[in-house]
C-alpha cells in the first residue's frame, strides 16, 4: 500500500486494479491528477508532485473521456520518453461529474472524477436561484456523488422565511446549510459534513464564497482568498481560474472549480423524472401513460397545479429541463 497516496484517496481496491490490470511489468507508478494544463498534467505520487504528459493516440483523441481529468488515478512511467514522465493509463473512474458546455447542444465537459461529495454554493445576496439548484441536482442523480447545498451570506438577507418557501421544491433528502462569514453561522456544519479521505468538489458562480469556505479549513491560506466585495452588490472577483485538487489540513480532498453559472444537462428523461419525484408520482395517476400534462383530459398533474398541490414554478422548470434534454 502507498501510504502517502492514501491521504489522496488511494485504497485497497485501487491497489488491486493497479497491480492486476495496469502494472504487469512493474515499470509504472500510481498517481492522482492535481491539475490539467494545455500540454501537461500536475500529479501527486508517493514521492511527491511531478509533471507528466500524454502522447500517441490519447494526445490526438478528440474524445473527452479518453484524456486525464482532475481527480483521475493514472499509471505513470517516469522519464519514459526524452526524460519526460508519461501517463500511460487511466484507472477506471468511480464517479464522473460532467456537464454540457454552455451554448452547445452536444459538447460535454468533464469537470472532475472520483468525487464523493459535490458542495453546491450559492450566495443569498447575489445569485440565489432554485432552478439552478434543481439543474445541478438533476445532473448529480445516479452519479453516486452526494450533494450538499450551501446558501451563503445569510446575514445579508432580511426575509429568510421567503428563502425557506422557495427551497420547498428541493428534495428533503438533500442537506442544506445556511452560512455566513460575518457571523460564523453554518461554517462548523460544513466542516463536520466533509469527512477526511473524501474527495469534495465545490460548484458555484464567482464570488459566492467557495474559496472562502475552503480557507476556513486551512491553517495556512494555500488557496487564494476571494476578492473583496464592494458596494454590497455581492459580486466578488473571480480568483479560481483552473480546477485544482489539493489536500486540506483536516485531510479532506478538495477540488476547487472556476465560477460555474451555467450547468447544461447530459442526463436522460428517466433521471429527470427521478429527480422531480412529486411530478413523477402524480404522472402515474394520469389517465394516459404518455400524458404530456398539457391538453389531455383527466391529467393528475394539471389537477395538482390547479389545486396548489404542485407549484407552477416547479412544473415550469421541469418542462424547461425536459425540453433541454430532448435537444
């Protein structure tokens, strides 16, 4: 077992896969991808950080799934070609966090791999949007990545009850933490939720407080602080420019991401229905199995909208996401 790599998530299953399937000639070493650059990759190995490259078919391959991603476990040959370290293999990915790129109907972007928890951060003073939360939660469905919603800057909100009403459409199975750096509210709850040895990715727009939350778990400010907020607009400077995996002082493995406002879906109808459980259950009561909940008679969904059992805003978002998936 590689003791140093255990802190970065290395375990017995990875060891078995590496020894049995990858390292038959005992010439390769395991490593985890810390960051991705245009022509090279920063990796963590048992001996420390190194820089490596990819070559051959993988370099030319246009398939985004074939190239190393932040969070990947890889097999590396040291000094293999012209003294360069070469990534020879990508170990099977346990989880994948992806999205459809903005303004594209087909192009997929892989944000991170081998993630345990996704912390979805929104600022109540800047970009609070339930529809956007539902969009990310829909994408996380069936990925085996646990979601945590953090609603930051709660100290700047006068009517928190309105926020609670807006959040009623979110599944009760998804934990929600309200936080504030001014009062300290919720920060210990975030720390307690994130477990040592887990890989956590932070998702959210620029300036919502992702990097600041990470800094509260650091003894040294190894992660650049978010820029100062001016004129109470809630708009912070965009400081994180690339995805980066690093180990916190509490042994939580974090992947920080650049500001991510748009989150295009790559899932199918069945995942959407699973995430909007209340609509799926109502649809089972419709007269027609293929009911579109539009002009069909004896539609349980329309009846629920008329009675107030189902919120119109929730249904509108469901239909919007459904149309997006069909593209």
